[in-house]
C-alpha cells in the first residue's frame, strides 16, 4: 500500500512539474524574453575589470562607449558619439557626443569619457585590459606604468559635447576598437557613492540599451530595457536572461531542450548531428588556431625542422575530418581581411618535408628526438593533437608524445617557455592584421616561443606609426612574411569559424559576423 | 557529557588552523596564478594587479594577513569574481547547497529506513530481493553517470523536466527532482542495506523474543524496540553520508546547474582563485567537523552503552 502511494506521488510530482514548467515557459515567451547560454559566470560588471567573452556579451546590453557595432558587419555605429572626424595626420580623433544620460538621469559628457579612460589606465585600478588603451592612446602607457601622471594621457574634453583623443600611431580600425569594453565609460558618480557594491542591481547605473534587473551568482543575470537610453525605440526585447554554465554539454542540452534561445558554442562531439539542424549558424571568425614552436629548444630551433613539421601536416584533412565545422586550413597567421593579402606561408609535399628533415640531419626521421606537444585539457585540442601525432609519425617517421595540462598549468608552462610545441589560439581584438602579429615581437610578454627577429620588429614598429593604407599593410605583410614564411616561428593550422545555435526565423537582428559580436539592442522577436 | 562537548568544540579550532595553513600553502604550489589568461598581461599591468591584492608581498606576510582577516570573519576578496568578496559568494551559494543536501538526506533517510525495514520483515521474498537489487544499483552506479542519464531520459527524451536550473527560476521546484534523486541514490541504498541488516539481527535477539512472549503488539515491538537499536548503524553512517552529500553535490551542482558552493569550489580551484578556494575549504571543513561532532552526540544518546569521559 505504502509503496503504491509513494509511486503515485512520484508520478504526480513529475507530471505536475512538466505541466507547470511548460505553462511558465509559454507565458514568458510572449514577453519577448531572450535567453542566452552565457558560458561562464561573469567576473564583474565593472567594465574595467573584465577580460572575457561572456562579460563582453553582457557589455553589449548594459554599456555603450563612443560607438557600438553593426550587428551584421561589426563596423562601428554611432553610440554616445553622434559623429566623429579625424585630422589630416590621422592621429587626432574628435568625437561629437549626443545629449544623453546615465540610467539615473545624470548627464554623460566629454568629461565622463576623460574620467573613465583615466580610471581604466590608473595603475591602482589594475584593469586587465588596460594594455589596449595603453597601446593606442598617446601618453597612456606612461600613466599606466606609473612613470607619469594622468596629465600625460592625450585625451581631453574640449567642451561638454566634444571629446578628443590623440593616438600613438594611426590605426585603421581604431574607431571599431573604441566599441570594445576597454574603452567603456563607467558612472564615476555612482561608484563614488557605493564603491564596493555599485554593480549590484539595487545600485546599478549604466548607459546601455538595458539596465541590470537581477544577478544571482552561478544562476542567472537578467537585464530589462533602459528608459533613459537615447535609442530606446530600437530596443525590442523585454528582457534578456544570461545563464552561466562552463560545462558545454550542460549548456548545449539547454539549447536542445528549448530552455535557451542562443547557444554560442557547439560541443565537438555533437557537431555531426548539429550540422544537419536549421538553426546551426556558422561564419568565418577572425581567429587562428596554431602551434607555437619554442625556438630555443632542440630540435625545433632549426627552421628546416619547423618547416618540415609544417609540411608534414595535412591541414585539409584535419579541418574536414577532425574539426569539421567549416574551418579553413591556415598557412598564414593573419586570416584574410579587407585590403590585406596574408603571407603564402610554408607549403610543400611530404617529399619536400623529408628532404628538409634530411638536411637538418634526420634522414627518414632517424635520430630525431621525441617531440612533445603541449595542450590544455579539452576534447578539441586532444583530437587535433592526436591527428598531428599520427600525421608526423606516418609522413615523417617522427614520434610524438602528447602532454596534457590543466588550463592554468598550461598557461604557466607556455609563459615560461618550458615546451617544444604547444597549441594556442588567437582571436582578433579588432579587425586589423597587427592584432595577430604584435605579440611575437622580441621579448614581448606573450611570446612564450621566444621568437625574435629584428626585421620583424622593425617592420611592426614602422607599421605602428604609419597612416592607414596600402603602405602600412605592406609593412605588416613584410613582418608576416619574415615571421611565418621565412622563419616559421609558429605553425598556423586553421582559421576559426564561429558556431552558434539560434533560430533566426524566430529572432531577428542577430547576424553571424567575423568578430562574433552581437549587440543585443538590435535583437527582436519576429 | 558537557565536558566532552566543550572539549570537542575547542578541538575544532586547532583542526581548522591546520587545514587552513596546509591549504594556503598547497594551492600556492600549483602552477599558474589567478590572473594568468590566454592573453598574457604586460608586466606592468600584472604588477599593478598583484600590488592591488598584496600578491607581491612575501608568502608568510600574505599568510599572516590572511589569518588575521579570517579571524575577523573576513574571507577576503575573490580574485576572479571581482565585484563582491568571498563572504558574499559563500553567503549566496551555501544555502542552496544546504537546501539540496538536506532534501537529499531527508529523502534517503526516510525511504532508506523504510525500504530496509520492509526488506527485513519480508526477508527472502521478492520484495526483499527487489529492494536490495535497487540498493545495489544505487551503490554501484556513480552519480556522474546517474545525473546525465536522468537528464537524457526525463529532459531530452520525455521532455518532462527541464535539463537544469534552480527552483527560484522559471521552472520552479521541479528542477529539484533530478538533482535530489542523483544525490540521494547511493545514500538511500546504503541506508536501506544497513538498516535491513541491523533490523534482521535485532529481530533475532533475545529481548525481542521476550517482547513477543509478553504478547506485545507487532507494531509496538517494531517501533519501540527494533527501530531504536536498528538505527544505530544508520546514525553512525550519517557523518560520512553528510560528507558524501557535500562532495557529491560538487558533481550534481555542475550537471544540474545548481548555484551552490560546490560549483565555486571546483571553479575557484581551476581559476586559482586562492581566497575563494580557502573560503570554500573552510566552510566545508567546519560543516564536516560539526556533523561528525553531532553524530557522536546522537550516538551517545541512542546507545546507553557508550559513555564519554
């Protein structure tokens, strides 16, 4: 008897639950709620403290700088700045700001920009992305490193609605870069009032198309339209819910089960079945997957060995059979972009590879020390490494061991240069070739492979001080030629695609684009 | 007894001190730091950040600073989640873990004892075999398998339940069903087996025979005499069961997106978020120590043969 009652009770629970759940879901949908699987729990809503993609997605809702970006092309669109112009040197940009306010009604003026940009650069703020403004604004690096005071930074409020910034060098994509959160404005008046809790919903002040409604750590973050937003007529969604989970299977299941409307990632194991679905959206993405050589370690200190290894890898099969999402085989570090033709890179047959290897003193792979491939824990990196291992053994007679390390350990090993070959990936911060090359300058913090070449450095430095145009691209191209085609300092493997799951028949204003930037103000329910 | 309680209570502090100290230094041995990322930060910016969090100081000084702040009840700032401190995140997430854990414990206790009792009273019938087979399954299948299998069946295939989430969200309390089942499966099974065995033993004992001979009602014998003795092994299992609920909930919280402490525990370790790791370690240790302590006291109460000096 007892058991029967219990059994009935359990059935009741489940049935009631599913009815309840279904009913609630439909009611919510009528209100144009957009649910996003946002991968990780946001680190912060203080734009000067963030560095990740999940936070960037939220920034598009809660913040806005001088410009925002076009959802289709990722080109800059007016934000707080209505228009802008640049002087003949290409170095001084003047932004004309619109009359607008924070969500609490306090006006946003040119001084807001000066205060905010000085805050991100202030060494005491310890902003992880301060390097970005420090790299491009004249005098900013000196202030950020504590060598000079804030007065050295070449930004100024000409009047309430005119903001001027002087650059270190001409950068073609600079206006687009200003849409990045590293150039965000923050409500200094609200921060002064609640220095430790201004990002909590009850104190939150923002200037984006949405304002913060609630934030439950590891559960969800919700935003609702901002009444004070200058372009509020464009904003169509009633609410956006950002749901965090680091586990891509858990996140992806939410999408498959209709619990979120947008999944920004597809687990590799599910790809084959997902590719057949209508709501799978794939687009070229400005990013490159590559293997770094530690150029001081034998045997990869020999350029012939590096080239042989590169020729010994069949990238076409790799992108077709292993990654399989439409990635393109890469021989250059820089993906193709408007006006820039990337370096041809190292291409050759297996015989060419064997010949190079023989010249380097390893005929048929004989005497070649075992190579270690370092990668961080991930299904994708493992599968790629296994493929490379098999290829090098089959094509060149070289044995490899795979070294798997957990993320932070891997980063540390890579930074210290304690590896032979290590996987890496790079996503453009702004659409310009320099973002892919800069970090390989001699002695740069990110240059774990210890690559160093004076010609590369000189060309990069020259390009940094040149006006946009074909001549500047020629310098960058020369740098890439030296780095990839001649020295083969790293081995490019493929250029990324972005993969999303979203039903574009239901949701408008969301487009795939090369930066994978998706400003939420344009998203609407069809 | 009171003296024993006081002594045990005071013993909590040196234990904690040792745990904190060992953890503090062990996590610093792990390669990488809280601010390492794919984009290696320029040296200057890294120095700014380390200075802000006093990570540039000698390790012993950092340790002293941390211990003083812990004694004041302040677990410090989180290095990863920068908007709030560790106290805030623990305050937000611990209640959720405790809610899930308590429901799972209550259900495993009630159903486990019930199943054990039925099994014992119907020994060697099909009911007994059925209950014990279920119990074996519960013990042998790990929860990181049970969880995803439940999701696959009840959410993905049947569509009865949402895949994950928490009861404060849009789907309400039904989100609790799968995490509770996953978390209680093995506890239920253990308790059922334990209570079955001990009830069987007691049923054969002399004093029960006496009770029957006296003509007492079956239900009186069962509830007044059999259960009290029969539950002793279950009580001693409560301590380990509770720690299993806590550690198990780390997996369950990830699979079902429960915004609990376990999630922070795992992520803080991966992120090298030193203060958040230590904070969660302290909370877990305190809970475990207190639970063991409570179990000892209950045991003393239930079993008059035990005395504490």
